[in-house]
C-alpha cells in the first residue's frame, strides 16, 4: 500500500514537534543539597531510626526555613503527624500540596514513587483535618500582620487557611499601629471565614522617624516599658512579699523579745535575793545581763521589721497605681461591626 507524501510529511512534523514541546518547558527541580544540608538530612534520618521523631522534625523544620523545598515541607508535615501535632501537620502538608501539584499534573520534578507518597500524605492530611479547624482570614488591607492567639501567622493576603486546635481563638490583624481582633469559635474539621476591616493606610501622613538604637552597656538587660505588665506584677508582687516577710520577722522578733524580757525580770528578782550587787561571774547576774541583751536586740529587730514591712506595703500600693494600665475608649469599628471598644495599654 502506498502512502501519499503529504501524510508522511505530516507524521514527521508531528514526531518533531511533540518532543520539542515537552522538552521546551522542563519542570523545576530542587538543586542537590549542599554539604551541611546533606549532613543535616543524614542526622535527621538517624534520629528517625532511633525513634527521636521530634528532634528529626526540628531538623527538617530548620531545613525548610533555609531551602523552602517541597521535600522538607513533606517531611515536617509527616513527622508532625506522627507526633500527633495536627495543626502543624495540616499546615505543612497543605504547603506541600500547593508546591507539588498532583500526580497527574505535577508542578515540579517528582521522583519515582511520588504517587504512593502523595496518596499517603493525602490520607494523613485528611486524618489531621478531623482534629483541627481551618480559619480563612480575609483582611481588608494588604500587608497587615495576621495574628492568631497573639502569634503572627503571616501577612495579608494569606495564601491558605490557618489550621488551629478546636476551641475559642482570637484572630486579629495589625497595620500601621491599628489593630483589630475578634473571637472565633472553631470545631475539629470545621471551616470558618473571618473578615477583618482595617482603616486604609493614608499616604499623606508622614512616617514616624526611626527610633534611635539603644546603646548597649555591658551587663545591661534589654530596656523595658515602664508600663510593662510583667514589670508591674513583679514589682508589686516583690514588694508585697517583702512586706509580708518583714511582718513575719517582726512578729517573731517581738515574741522573742517578750520571752527575753520575762527571763530578764525573773533573773533580776533572783539577783536581788541572792546578792546585794551584781558583778560578773555570778549566775543570776550573768543570766540577767544575757536576757537583757536579747530583749533589747529583738525589740530593735521587731521595730525595724515592722517599719520595713510598712514601707514595702506602701511601695507595693504606689507601684500598683504608678504602673497601672492606661485605659482608652475608642468609638468606631469593633471587628466587623460598629461599636465602642475599651482597650488597655501598658
């Protein structure tokens, strides 16, 4: 059977065009690990063999922060699942899925056996999702820091939901000194979408001058705000504890002074009956002198302790007032609805 020249030419063109189109866009591939990275990978594998899953996961988490590779996200997610830390497992496995695509349409170069590992990761992700909730945080302004329970989880717009343990959570956003926060209740396996409205940043407001860098002094700790709540409670608590301790010391000293005074009076009576004039060496006189010295010492100690307790108590009260939080009343948007917000600033 003879074939026409036109069909032969068409077949040749197809054979040349198909490989060229496939080879024109190779899938991105992770560069081979460096020497230190390979040492970390070998150490993590050794720790897994020893059953030290948490230590191995921390090594892969460090590698993820350095390389941002899909393989490290996969290992962090799978090891976190073995540790039953389901929020982290769901977070990193979702990152892994976004980076690699699917077995039918991979986004990067995948090794042989990728389909089996992908299906296992999908099964672990589904099981982890049964134990965690997903919060999709939408912020009105881009570039805002998104916080969940006071911890920053990213910058708006977030590329994926935030996976959290079930319960009551605080979701907020902060931008240019403005912050908004709303409570969110989430169940295991549940999904919530939270909208946070922030006032748009004004370009006509000049940026504040950069804060001067503090001068480091040898032996000096980091500077703390005068209204730092930890500083306040440490100060008030320390002064209150000092006042109580001095009060206890004063009470014990007073009791000891009373006992010594009683012994002194008894020794004085014995001395009057035994001798006409006290002189060193006589038992009654020595007992009188020793008891008198103890009475004077503990009396002075009790007076000093009570005075110190009073000063410490006064200092605790003064510190409580001086370091009390500042209260600010704001009228405007509270979360997603208008209202009045009462905030405390330290």
